[in-house]
């Protein structure tokens, strides 16, 4: 839970405080899960790529892919 939002890792769903499901791509979900797992700790783009590389279809070739995912979240 964060600010009333709920990330359900079993069903891979993000629910708003009102209980509305918010659609996320696989890469967006994985990145949000990493942010929650490492809450309050700074993470470099490179570290974010390392933590999500094995689970996402985002090309690790460019750290700008992380920027795009963050902007969408």
C-alpha cells in the first residue's frame, strides 16, 4: 500500500484508492514493484535496469527507456 494505492503482485494489478484497476504494461508494473521494494532508497538508472532486466521486455541498451517508464508512471 502506498498513499491508498495497492499493487497486487499476485494478480499484477494496480488498484487506486477507490478500488479502480489501473492498466500498466509489464515493464511499468515491474518498475513500480522495484520502486516499492526499494522505497526511500535512491536507485540509479543502471541499477533500475539491473533489477528489471530479467522481467521486462524493455531493451536494456538505453537508460532512456527507464526515463520513459518513469514518466508514464
